[in-house]
C-alpha cells in the first residue's frame, strides 16, 4: 500500500511539473489517503502483535 502511495505522489509531482493542477491535486490527495491508511494498518498490526505475545 505504501508503494501505491509513493506512485501517486510521483504522479502528482510530474503532473504539477507539467502544469496539470487538478490532476496533481487529485493524485496528491489519493497519495495522502493511502499513506494514512498504511499508517493506521501498521500501528494496528504492531499493537495486535504485542497483545498476542
């Protein structure tokens, strides 16, 4: 999932470089959402791993 967030971030940077503001904003928003979902799942996995021991 972090991989997809990085891809959308790169797409946003390239789109911003070429002047596609709407596309860049959309790609950056998707990248941000995917990154936060990744963080939540990582923390949840870590906490559940601590309780299983």
